[in-house]
C-alpha cells in the first residue's frame, strides 16, 4: 500500500468503499422489496404523526398569540389570535380524512373541535369586554381634564377676588381629584380591587370638599361651576364602576375559560399524538422483525457491485487529479500577487480542503496587510491635511489680532471709543477662536497620551448649559441663542468640564455654520425612560445626507463647510466624550435648511458602579487608538 502512488491509493480506497456500498445497497434493496407493504402503512402513520405535530404547533402558537394579546391588547394581536384559532378549526376539519378509520382519533378530533369552538366563543367575549372597557376609559379621559378645568376656573376666580381660603379648598379638592384619577389609572394596569377602592375614596373626598365650600361661593357662575363639577365627578365615579364591572367579567372569562380551555385542547392533542406514535412504533417493530433478507443473490450482486465500484474509483481518481492541478494553479496565481482569485474546496473536509483553507488564510492575511498599508497611506494624507488646516486656522485669527493691534497702536490718539470697542471685540473673537482650536488640539493630544481625566461628579446640568448659552450670546454679535431648557433636570452625575466642552462645541458649530441666519435654538427634555435629550438646532448650510455617516470621523469636514474655519476634530472629540457618559449623539440635516444635533444622556447609566466604572476605564484606555494623530 505504501509503495503505491497517491493516485493509486485513492483509486483503491474509493473502489473498495464503492464496492462495499454497492453490496450494502443490494441487501437493502432486497429488504425494501420484502417490506414494501409494511412501509406503505408506516408512511401513512408517519403522515399522521406529522399532522398531529403540526396540530400541536398550531395550539402552541394560539396560546402564544393569546399571551401576546394579554400583554398588548391591540387589534393586531387579536387578529393574530383569530387567525390561529381559524387554523386549528381548518386543521380539525381536514384531520378527519387523515385519520379515517381510526375511531379513537376521530373521537379525539371531535372533542378538540368542540373545545376550539368554546375557546373561540370565550375569546370573542373577552374582546367584546375589552372594547367596552376602552370606550369607557376614553370617556373618562375626556371627563377628567374637563372637571379639572372647572375647578381651576373656580380657584383662579377665588384668588383674583382675594378669597384665598376658597382657592385653597378648591386646590385641595383638585388634588383629591388628581389622586383619584391617578389610582384609577393604576387600577387599569394592575386590576387590583384595593387600588380601585382607593381611587373611589379620593374621588368621594373631592365631592365632599366641593360641596362643603359651595355656600362660600357668592358668585352664581362659580356656584354653577361647582355644581357641575360635583355632577361630573359623580358621573366619573359611575363610569369607573361600570368599567370595574366590565374588567371583572373580562378577567373571569380569561382566567376561568381561556386559561382552562387552552390546556384542555393541548391535553387532547397529546392523547392523539401518543395514539399515533404508539401505532408508528408498532409498525417499526414489525418492519425490524421483517428486515431479514435472503442471501441467495448476494454473490451475484456483490460481483456486480465490485465491478461498478472499480469503474467509479477510476472516475473519482481522475476527478481528484483535476482538483490537485487546479489547486496548484491557484497557488501559482497567489504567488504572482493575484489576491482576488476564488479558492475552491474550502468547505471540504479532506486534505485538499485543508490546503484550500490554508491558502484562504494566506490570502486573507495578504489582503489585510494590503488594507493596513492603504490605511497607513490614508492616515499620512490625513496628517498632512490636518497640519495644513491647523496652520491656516492659526494664521487667520493671528493676522486679525495683529492687524487690529497695529491699527490701535498707530492711531491711538485719533481713534474713537466706538472704533476701539469694535477692534477689541474683533480681537476677542479671534482669541476665542484660537482658544477653541487650541482646546481641541490639546484634548486630542491628551487623549493620545492617555492623560485625559474623567471625573464624574454631581452638578447642575441646567445651570451649566444656560451659562454656556449666555456666554455665547454675549460674545456673538450676529446670533441670538434661544433656549428652552425648563424640562431637563438640575442634578446630573458626569464630568462637568468635558460636558461643557461638548455643549460649547455644538453651540459654536451652530453659530459658525449658519452665517446668514441670526438665531440658534437650544432645547431640552426628559424622556419617559429617564433619558435627557438636548437638541442644538440651526438654520444654516446643512450637511449632505451621504456625508452624515462620516461626520464624526477624525479630521472630516463636510463639503458645505468650504470657506468656514474649522479643524475637523471637534465633533470627533465630542462623540467620544458622549460615549464616556454612556450617551449617544445623533444628527439630522437638510442642505440649505440647517441641522439638528441631539445629545442623549441616560440618567441611570450616569450613576457610578463597578461595572460602569470598568467600562469607562476601558473607553479611556482605548481613546488613544481612536484619536491618535500619526
């Protein structure tokens, strides 16, 4: 065997294997002929098993859809449940043909059909009760604000006329009303009877407070409003009780019908499946006992199999030889530098497959090396671009400062005070521009050296943003900074210096890239999940949509920024400072209409903890790789 060539060894191995497979195939053929009748019946039983499993899957899908409707009782979820129940009904109707002749299975199917109909009726009743509850809740949502408005009108009238005690009592009644509505809303979520009772107690207290101060209302209109408020609160309580009764009936249907019919159908299906599986196992046992085949024709069939195997071995050997030649050609092309060639047989498990995977690794490494070289060339180009850009950015404000200083020096005896003030303002703007540019460069250098500090502490976020806006409003002669920051919290945990740099950069960009406009808008809000959202909006030149994904890359500047000073590193630094605070920075823009930058800062993630601190430490350690200037 060892003296044979590789080709002959392959021929011998493949021929032997094929010969053995041929012999086994002939034996299997004889067994199949003998057991054809048994397998025909087994096939029918297997079809029944598959049908029962699909039936079982439909029931599970129906229960899952019903659970989804319970979590989110929308029309879409209800339609999903109806669709699943309809599938069960259709499958039950077609199952009688599949299980024709099996009395036990037919009886089970009839019971499943009845249970499915009961389930459908129960679910229809539950959706009706849900719709009825929704109507009542919609009415309550209208009545509540209307009652509150009436009480507010009475309270304002009382304070305007100097009757502070009446105003105070109306305010107490209004507070009881709000608490009653709050507990009723909580009951709609929890369905807790004690919560509903608490809601009614607050609403009753509101009625009593209004009735007790009615004699002190001397204005007929206010007396009428108070009476209307009492009547509407009473109507609110009546509607709430009606809704309570509807929800009790809905929960009764859900807990005592739907939750019991689902497992009942599933148990009946399990009985059907066990019945079919038992029959299938019995047929399998019969097939196994009848699998003995006669050996009369084994020698003839084996001879034929050997001849056929030899023929196939020769054919396979030649096929493998062609693969080896193709592999050699692939290696030659890789050696010549063609990295785009497709390597075959990579997913094969034989030796040729191993060689192909090794060549694929070699090609991948060569491609990665080529990409690294290309990236190195790009970084060198970016470095040259950055040096040129920064030199220009430093030269322009320095020239402005020098020109104004010389002008003041030459004409100090003849220049007017207004002219001095204007020159000094020009110098101040140039100094601010130099300071911002220097701060960006120094921040990049500190991040490159790994020396930037992240010192989170609790501070007044609202006051910090307001202060930055006020500073820019004072030094900007062309733009007004319009703020709406009443909806953001005052207490926040973060690095105030880094966040101040973020806000300053975004406001500076909004002013700089809207030269033909006179306003920049800064607004803030807090989402329901606790996320603080601060939006910086301008009406300037905008950014092309195809350039938005590159906006936060180092040294990148949009095509619309031509002629506007900038270094291309400000937004890159801002994006990584935001990541240190576990936040995100998004941008939407239209060319010629302006841009909106939204800063998202999560309150929960701003708190300190071992896992959060570890993540921040990891981000600080990797900022050198993200921002290094090579």
